[in-house]
């Protein structure tokens, strides 16, 4: 390989810590080491790189990002997970139990990075008498707010075509708890990739992390999909209260009609949000989640 310092552009398709896997403009996969002081480089980033001696490659610059999905780290700072994302697919399932608070966290994250969001109710073959109403309520709630909702089952080969339609022309990231079937879903969409899957823990009923690295996959027709490790928590404490409210689109719309600009929607008179809540025009659960998350956020957002 030539060692001329010609800068090339590539996509980061996986980050393995000290090494990155890049997809070059010619479609090749190469391993590269990042130049020091570039900061955290994540899957989805576009970078400049050049070849070095002995077949090595060096990343020298990270190009401008948009749609950077991040979560709060242990120091309270935003830690990027993936870059240049245009859509979040919030995957939930009856096992492990449905978690609408986590879905609402993803709604906030999507809004704040300017990305679309769709809710995927996976493992529909496991829905029974105890969880059927929960699944129906989730579909009704998020559809009413304006989010696409897809119900699917990999085992029954049900709903996958609807997911393919949502994925078209988007850079989507699969997010959700460990064990909700993200990797199985990705395997059904891209069977040639042979993506590793794993069972739920027998003792806890919670998912094990079968995806340990965030990976980028090009889709056959258009767009791409990013598979991220499952989580049990997705903290957004680095966001300000105003950003949390903006992520609850129905509450944010109503807040414009409140008497006070700094209305907390808890006790103030002439609060359009409280009026709508009393009239059952908005979800009590979503309102509770809003208050819970807004109370935990950093008022300054920093």
C-alpha cells in the first residue's frame, strides 16, 4: 500500500476501542487507528484517513456530524453512541416486560437530534392474555401522538415488510432493552450477516447483551441500519428541562397556551397541560413520565 498522505473519506462501521473498522468509498473494509485528541469516534461518523506503512491506516479528522445519538455518562456529560442518524426504531417486547418510560426517553432523544422515531412491538408471538392489552395500549398511545407503530414477529415472519418500508432512505438505529430481539430482527432483515443472538436470562427474565459493539449495516435497497447494544437504562440527565419537554410533543404543543411561560405544569393556574390531563386528552402515564424526567434533568443542560 502506498504511504502517500492522500486523505480519503470513509464511514466508521464499528468502533473496537483502539481500532476502527471503516468502509471506504470503494466499498472495502479496512482497520484504522485514530489520531490522538480526536475525541470519541462512533459508528456512523464520516472520517478522513490515509494509509501508512505495513498496511496500517490512520484516521486524521472527523467530519461534521448531525443526528448524534447520545446518553448521559457517569460524569453527567453527553456520551455519543452513533452519528449521522436520521431515525430511531424503539424496539419493545412482552419479554422482557414492556417499558414505556424507556420508549419515552427515546422519543426525547429523537426529537433533540432532529430524527424520526418509530415504535416496534416485537415478539408478537409471545403476547398472551396478560400482555395483549398492554401491547394494544402502546400501539394506541404512540399512534395517537403521531409515531408509526409496527407489530412484528420474527418467528411468525409477521410485520417485517412494514419495517422494511420504514427503513427505506433512512439511517436507522435499533434501540431498546437487552433481550427485546433487536439482533434477531436484524438477522431476519439481513440474514446474510449471521448476527449473533441470545436468550433471556432464565433467572431474571431480562436480556443479555448479545451485541457488544455498535455496528453499521447497509441495506439492500436504500439506507442503513445500526445495531446498538441493549440497555436497561438510557439516561438523559445532560439535557435541560426545556429539551425534555420538547420531546413530549403533545405536552410541548399544549405548553404554548399556558398562562405562564415558565409553567411547570404541576400547580399553576390556567395551565393548558393540566386542563388537558383533567379532560383525559393526554396520557396520564406520559404526563407522569414527563414530570419524572424533567425533574431529573440538568436545568442548564450542561
